[in-house]
């Protein structure tokens, strides 16, 4: 079987399930709203990073990206949906690759748009406090943020394929993102730097210290994502549908 | 000529044998009824044929090729496994368009099968608003999408209204008449008897029978003659004179085993017995099935299939 028809079919699945475009819309709305709030807040903190403050809406907003990735996969594990999909496309590796592609591309594009919008409203709120931000850092922040959101969506997709459940995936990842990283996150220089979300978020900062830089941090997240996708692909290929 | 060939097929789930060294062939041009109690392995066999489950041993092929080797498989094999498989939030039309796209089937064919299954007027409604019968029709529409030579349906009459049951019966007969290979599982005997030409019967994952339906019934159920009279005494003595034994039933009718209706009619007439009713009682598929499965009492109360 050729890849293009499989890709087209998977893309049609994303488009025709209202909740999936809805999750991407939520990503844009939540991130921009929280960035606006953060930008308008007090900037007197000694560790103040104008780029991170402007993009900080991504921290709650990424839950929408994770939900998008998890639901796009978990919709296949409801009732006999997977059997129907794999009867149409018996090459399971190819099928899962198409699934990952139709999660990655919309997440990346909406992620880039979201990052740009968040930076604009965040900077508007910060006013003079953000004047020192260089163009290079801002471009890096927006592009990195888009890639980060795509990686998180794919990470959730891989976990969902492995666990075969959207509920299980979200109850694992949402507390992880909101609580675990938040609590141990301030302790820099520990293994916490290498958590999938913490490492990737370095790209959102103007200044950084520690072992990882913005791109190497994103690389660590990419490794986590690759591992999750491989585990998901293995599960799809080797288990009875 | 596309047949389904199942060869020594075995599938174990955690030590339990769901399918046990099964060998049979489903030929084109006729409807093959796939019978057996719940948990006998019918659905598992279908999943194995579709390459969805991996066999523990043996093989299943379609036209000599394993299912995953088929190029654009929906154009060769159409299957209905679970009517609930369509996502509730999609419209029926979108559900079919998604399937069609993966096998390069044009959208015009989607509208054709929607019309054929009587769903054209509700095609743009979300599947969650559908009744079980409508979902069943949508599942059949999906099976017919690629105009396949092989059609496999798991319990297609489930949830259909009387009109729908007549419709599916005609559809199955037509598909077979067009030369397609049709395998239909069911646990409804009378329903299966109305469309099947051939039977494959499973019990506890093993093959119990693979015969034409008529032969299956005739081999297991003796034909009887049913007769009602106002003068039972005269009837029984007339029959006894010709070596026939009659049994009386609670509602007053009598049955004569191992007899032809022509002979009994002549005997009654020659003896002047007043006859109110006289008919041949053909064996039913249900009787034949219970005769077969009764021998294997162990599977009368099987756990339900997941």
C-alpha cells in the first residue's frame, strides 16, 4: 500500500472529529490568555526572565497539546475502531507513522502560531520590562515553543498507543506536567532538568544555566518523544488488535 | 475465484484455546452460515482471517494470500466485526470517507453504499444518534465499500428491525448470486436457515460440521408427519395395521415418525379416518443443531465472549 492514501485517511480522521481541532483551539486560547495574565503581573522577581514570562502561558497551555495527541490515538482504542482501521490498512507500522504525522504537523503549526500570539500579548503586558529582549532570542523562543508543543503532543500519542487509553494517558501526563515538574522543577542541576517537559522548556528562556542549553534541552525532549513513539509503535505492531 | 482457506488454525489466549486446529474452506457463490454458541471461536476466527489477531499456529488465507498481503484490502474483503466500531462523534458519511480514503475508493462510492443500506437520508447525522439497527447498517455499508469479492459479517442481524432482517437476507442472497464469497456468523438458527446454503459449525473452537445446510438437517432430524383427526382410535389402529406408531401431543395432534405424508394420507383415506389436518414436518436447523451440540454437553453453558 502507498503512504499518501493512508496519510489522507488519517488527516480526514483528525478533521472530522470535532474534539481534535477543538483541542488545538484550546491550546491557542489558553496559552495566549495565561501569557497575557503573566505579562500584566509584577515583574520585580529577581529571577525575572522576560522571554519566559511572555511565553509562560505554554505551561498550562501544553495540556491542550498533550490532550490533542492522546485523543487522536485513543479514539482508535474505543470499541472496535482499531480493528476497522487495521483491516483497512494492515501495514501497522505505516499506519502508525501516518497517525504520528497528522498529529505532528497541526500541532507544530498551531504551536508556532500560539507561541507568536503569546509573545505578542505577553510583551504588550510587560511593556518596558521586555525592551531588552533581542530578536534572536525571540525567534528562538517562538520556533522552539512550536517544536516543544509538537514533541509533547507526540509524546502523549506514543504513551496513548502503549497504554491503549486516553484516560490513562492523561491521568499520567497531566499530574506529571502540573505537579511533579512544578514541585521539583526549581531544583536546577538535578535529574529534574532531564524530564521531558522541563528539558524542552529551556528553549523558552532568555537566560539559562545548568548542563543543558535551549536546543540540547529540546533534544532531550525529542529523545523522550522518540522513545514513547517507538514503544507505541511496538505495541501497535505486536499486540492483537 | 476467491475463497477463504483456514488451515490448522489455532489461537490461544493465555492458555485457553479459543480456536483449535480449525480447517475449513469458504467457497464463492453461496452463503456460508457460521454457527456455534457464544465463545465457540467464530469472532476469533474472523479476526484471524483479517490478520488482526496473530494465530498461535496454522494459517488463514484469502484467495491464497494472507490478508496483510492484499493491496488495498477493502477492495477484496469487506468485513463487519462490531457495529459499535464507528466513532460516535463522526457522521456516517465521514466515517465511510475515512475508510474509503485509505484504500483510494472514491467518495461517490460512499454515497452509493449509503443509499444501498438505506442510510442516505441520515448520512450527515452523527453516529452517536444512531440506533443499533442503523449502526448495523452502517457496518454493512463499510463492508460493501470496496465492492469486495469476499464478505464476512459477524452477527449482522443483531438489532435489526423485521424489515431490516428481510433486507439483510435478500442482500446476502444477492451477494452470493453475484458469485461472491459470503461468510455470516450467527447464533440465531431460524435466521441462518433463511439465507445459508452451507454451514460451518464450531464448538469450543473445534470444527463440528462443514456441510450443505440441507444435508446437515436431513442427516440429523428424521422427517415426521403431523396429523389431526376427530377419531384417534380409528387413526391409531389404521396406522398400526401398516406398521406405523403414532404419538399424541398435548394439543390433540398426532405425529408419525419415519413416514411420508403421501403414505399416511392414503392409509387414513382408505380406512375412512376423518382427517382435519395433514402435513409433512421438515426438520429445522435448530433441531439439527441441538442434536449435534447435545452430543457435546460440555459446551452448553460457555462463558460469554468478550
